[in-house]
């Protein structure tokens, strides 16, 4: 059951990453909002119920990225996170029940692009896209052409204003007369990334603010969301503010706004609920992707019908074969839909689907649409048969359960391509220039038949691939050679061991410290156990080493791959060595960077404060942890004392 569940999680993760990449990098919405949410929250539920199977690089923990080449990358001083979505009022009620204060601020969720504006001494100094939440693109000159963004504020201090850039409905219809863009959000995103500010001006972009950061909230009286809205309006910004309501009015408001949303001059896809007082927000935990003191109610989207034309099969990295429905193209809201998920062949049988049927498609989120039933059976129905051979390699297939169909061919090219893509990713060997298309061509030409072949590629090999010049081939070879020095934890991750993501790769690296220790331990004990890895992952780790991993590791070492030991270089006489420490407030560096520094000093990072906590590292604008530390008598230190 765990293997089946993990395979499903991997499949969902791959779908979400692909569609996020299309959405953020290429401005293509291949599916609608509601469907995306259904897939997304299926993975959320599986990760919640099976935390031992969660990979660190799960898209649930990663903010979608719109970073592109050509613009300077800027680090956000405060991470620019996403807003968690709920799909129905029951889920909204669950969140509202956590809000002790009966007053909630409600704002329109405009379907645009988030932007951060930095003002210093009253002058707009920088405008930056959300990007991946940590880094964004510097589009300052373009932002100066957007209506609703003041170039000068009547204020001397440094402030940061965040808001949404959008295109109103009338402008979108005018600019999109040839139907080049699927929706206004895509046009907005593309407009922000233009390299000619005057062309940006012609797009008639607009801006509404929704968040304010100041260096002196007490001076400005900025202690709540309503205070921020008041100040933003005084500064000359229009805002996304809708109302301040009592909790028991929330469901009625959702219905009212949904029914009247078409009367607005711009598109919204939901409404946002926020805890008003900043002090109360400290009670809500945050993740690497969301602040839980706010939530977005996404409007339901209609169910539609279309004709099921045929079924194609996709092969994933683990060999799972997933059926995908090709349907007659239909327009749903701002998205043209041609494909829909079928999940597995058990689902096809359950729904009684046949080629030619008029099927019901549920628009449940931003990504893959889902077929949920048959509206009308075709006169000449054609039964959907599962493939007895792999669609990519013609290898045998078999059901490992009543739901999961897999390709049994170990040498399947589709699986190999997916493994290579994982191996060369930025969290693995980080080899630049290895795009999906390049990988597929190298595999097709049999220049790569196993992972270690990557390090034997020559300029001549790569240049023989269509699209490569001598220069670009040499550049890729150089990148391959540079990647040969790799940290132990990244090396483990790159191997693509089932259930082993970045976090668990770090646990393995920390447990063995070096590749030599891992090899030595494996030779004396075939079933290795790593503390914190979990029963399933320990099993997968041992199986991987037994069947293929140990030989692969030896081959990679023979390729002159140097695997850096991760043995901690602790400052053993540092006062934090062996001490428990918690962080509160905004630091001069990102949380992950600070945690790495503290761990290097021998500190033990904890997430909740208690009598056993030795120190609290204090940053700007600390939360309730700081107050609790004072009450408990916990020692308070600052960055300067490290």
C-alpha cells in the first residue's frame, strides 16, 4: 500500500511541477483553477496522512516561480509567500474557527501578478516580482509605467508595499483581439517582463495594494490590516480591501461576491480572509509556502461536457503508466481544455468510460481537468483497453495493484529520461544545459544509457545532437565537468532513490558523514537503518543499494566524481554548541541560511519554545515567541552576538 501511495504522490508531484512551470515560466494555463486545486489538495492530503513519504522538493513546500532570464534577481528581505486556497465553505469554516477575534478583514483576490515595491526617502527605489518567494525579478523601470504606483510618497522612512498588478476586462478585450492570450493574468505576466518600458505603458496595467511593511510600525500606528489599508490609501494607493466582517457573515459574503463578481471591471477568482491584528497573527504557524493567518476562498467553477476522443498513456520515472484523456477542445472561463486526467485504469472502469462518450469534466482548480462521469453514451462506443506493452519502450506491463499499472522494463527510455532529469537538477548535480528535450535526444541516440554515461559525453557527442553548436556543446561539457564536485547530501538525492527527497538525503548524509563510511557500513550490514528516515524509506534505501545503487556509486566514483564529506565542522567551544535555540523575528539573512549557520555552530534548532529552550535569537518585529521567552526567562541573543 505504501509503495502504491508513494507512486501516486510522485505522479501528482510531477504533474503539479510541470503545470507550475508552464504557468509561471511560459504564461500558459493548460487547465483551469479548480482542477489544479483538486490535484494539488489530493497531494496535500496524501502528504498529511503519509509524512514519511514526503519528498523535500514536493511542490506543496515550494512557492511557484516566475523567474526568467534577462532581469536582475533580487532577494526579498521578507519572503513573499503564497496564499493557501480552500475550495469550499467547510474548509473555510475550519480556518475561521481558529480565529479567536471575531473581526476578519476581507479583500478581493485579483487574478493578476504580485509585486513588491520598496520606497526609500519617499522615492520608489525598486520593484520586484514575487518570483519563487525568495528571489524575484527587478522590473523597476516597467513598474514606473503602471497606473496606481506612485513614484514619490510623502514619507521619509523606508517602506515596502505589496500588491497585485492586473489588466482590467476592457483593456484585456482590446489587447487580446486575436485571442493570443488565454486570460488576463497571462497577459499581465507577459507585460511585466517586456524589456521596453514604453511598451509596458501601452498595456495599461494597474496596481492595487494589499500589504504594507514599515521600519517603525509603532510610529505609523501600523498594528493591523485595517491600519495598513488606511496608511496605503493615505500614501495614494488603491487597495484590494473589500470589507471587515464578523466570522459568522463569511459564508454569506462568499455567496454574494460569487454571484456579483462579473459586475467588477477586473477579474477575481476568489476572496481573501485575513486576521486583522498583527499581534494575533503570531498564534498562526507558517510554512515555507504559506502564512496561515490568511486564507483564500476560491470560487467554484462550472462542470462542462465534451467528447472523449482517445486515451494516451504517460510513463513516469518509477514506471507508473497513467492514462490521460484527449477530449474535444472546449473553452472554460479563460482556458482552452484539451486533456483531462483519468488517474488510472480502475477509475476508467469505475466510471464506465468509452471512446466517443460525452463526458462530464469538473473544473476543480488551476491545473489538470478531471473526468467525473458520462453525460451521454456514444452510439458506437469503443472500449478503452489498458496497454499490455509500454507505450514508450514496448516492454511488458503489469498491475501491481488494481489501480497501478507499471512498465516492467528496467531499461525503459522514458524512465531513464526522467531519472536523468532528476540526476542533473539543481538539487542534485546541478548541470546547466540539460533540458528535457536535450535529455530525450541523448537517450534516443543512445549516448546516455545509464546515469554514469553523462560524465563520458564529449563535445563531439553533444554536437551531433540537433540544435547544438561547437560552442554550446563545449559549454555543456564544461558544466558536466564542474558538477563533479558535489556535496554528499546532494549526491544521495541525485541517485533518485524512491521516497528519498532532499530532507531525507540530508539525514542519510548526516548519519554516515561521508561516502566512504556509507560504503564501509553497507559491506558489513546489508540492511542499513538511518534514524529519522522511517521504515518505508529505510527499506527503499537498502533495496536500492542492494539492487543497483552500490554499483552505480562505484561507477560514479570511477568517473572522478568527488563527493564532499558532510561531517559537520562544528566550532566545539562555541557557547551554542549542543544548545537548543529558537528564532523569532526578521533577520538580516534568510531563515534557511541562518539555520545552517547555527547548526554549524553546533546549535539544535527547535520550532516551539519551552523551559528546555536555551536561547532565543531575536530579529526585527518578533512575535509571541519573544514574549514567551521573556516570561520563561530564556536567554535572548542577537545576530551580532553569534
